[in-house]
C-alpha cells in the first residue's frame, strides 16, 4: 500500500503534538536528583529570551529492517536563536570533544564567529536533506543575504531506525522550523533524538538552564542536548556510578531473527523477558554513539569568549563519566543573543560606523563556565529520564533508565533530595 505524502505529514504533525505534551513528564529535579545552580522558570534552553525550538517526530512500522520501508524511528529538531521573527545573525562558536560526527557550516563560524541560520539536528544520513531544506526555507522567507551555510548536525539512530532508508524528507525540516516556539520544551523520544541511546539506556532530547544572580550579571544560560553517547558502566548521576548497579534492563530483542542480532562480542542478544545466565550475557558494546549540545546565552559574549564557553561543555559530560570516546561525535555549539546588529556576516552589510559591542571582561567568565557545566549535566539526565522504552528495527529494544532503581540507588548513597 502506498502512503501519500499528505498522510505522512499529518502523522508527523500528530506525533509532534503528542511529543509536545510529553514535556510534562517527570524531570530529574522532580525525582529528587540533586544539582547545583539555579534553573530558569522553564529549566530549558528557551529560558534565553527569543530562542525557539521545534520538532518533527517520525514513528512508523515494526519488525524486520527493510531499507526504504522501515521501521521508522527518527525526526528533526530545529533551534532558532532569535525565533522565526528574525533571522538576524548571532555570535557563535563550536568545539568538538571528539570529532566522529558532522556539523555543517562550522568553517564560517570558526572564521568569523557569526551564525546566520537555524541550528538543525537529525540523524547521520539525513544531514544533507535537512541542510538543503533549510536553504529552501530561508529563500521562501526572503532571508537577507546572497547565500548561507546552514548549521545541521547529527547523531546516529541506526540501531533502532531504518536510517539508510532516508525517511527524513525536506517537508519534515520545514515542519520542525515552522513548529518552533518558545515555552516548555519536549524531551526524550522526540525530534532528532527519537531513536537515540544514551549511556546504555534509551536517550534522546533533553534541556536545562541556569540563571546567574544579579551580582554575577543576572545572565541566563540554556542547553539542549541530543544524547546518543556513552557506555552504561561509565554512567554517573549525582556522582554515583549508577549504571553499574541497575539491573533487569539489559539489551535484548523482542524476537529472534536468523541470523540473530548480536552484540559487539558476537554473542546474540537474548529475547526480552527470558533470563540469561551472567556468563552467557553479551558484553557491553564499545562507545560508538554521539552527542550534540547547543548552548544559548543572553550574556554579551564575543566569539572568542563563546569559544571558551563551548569548551566547558565537555566538563559537564565528564561529570557523568564520559571520556569523549574515539567512536563518538561529541560536537558542541554556543551562541549569544546579545550584541544585535553588530555583524551580519554574509547576510548583509555591517553598518558604519560600527555599533557599540559589549564584551564581558575575562574575569567575569567563571560563573558562565559553571552554568554551562551544570546545565549540560542536567540536560543529559533530563533526556534519559524523559525517554521511554523503544522497540525498533529488527525487534531491538532500548530500555529507558528505570526511575525507581535510580531513586533507590541515589537514596542508598544519601544523594536523593526532596523534590
């Protein structure tokens, strides 16, 4: 049966609507996970005024993977630094903790410190489709400038999704951009994060923010992650290696295939619900995931200062046990919504005389570094706690981090706080 493009669009929009509702799930703080720092009202990247986030989530089919048919577990995430109302550039910087991944448009950001497009996140093989769709979207919106270098980045959802089937289409990127809004941000199995895995559990999209006290400038830092990295044995939450103590949610499949789906050590993944002796369990897969982390702030930072901020993202991951492993694409972007009108990059002539540009003194940066580290850590935990169990291609199951076990472990080590 042929499914019309209109039906697919309607299904994508329905799933997106349901995903937005999922923003009300329990988050890390509500479960009693302790964090440092003061979050904004939404505890999200959208606490930075003007930032908008949009999603399209694609879920279709079950069973064996048939390239081009499914199962489909994927999507697109859009971040607009100043919202749809204006595509005026922002100062930005990027950094790779480990470069086994892709983020387009970074050469110009490295050269000038100017970001002129939305930031899009999807799966590894759909970067080109989404990149071209952003150009088309900007043309249709009559965006200023003769050309642009869209920033599109990715993590791989090939474990649960028919990624080689290229199910993300240009209209999905359009929808994510048009759906973008401020306010609460959906987390977990949504957008580009739909089929991701994080620290050996179901991963996805997460967000958090920090607001500095007035004595430190009162600035806001917001973070959004697409979490698809790490091993379970490395996972630390609130400083406790919880991944080593959680039981009963080992990788498995809903149905055995011939040949079977195997782990990295060659042993077949067991059928879910069937007990397997410890000596027969497959070994832990090596680090082969990725994470994309986007940092937004309203602090008046120059590109060189944003580079300093974006480097600190890796320290937030380090709090959770990450080593930025060889197989991981750990790629980060930071931007500031301050200093409007100072530099238009390719999007238009920068005015003369040049507008006054504000820049924090270097001695004022430490609170922003701290906020970035704290918000990164919490955003990753939020992504994992919002995620839900997912059965994907070839009946493979990814288990969500069990809330009850996490709380019990943290309580055992006196690390659980009243929510």
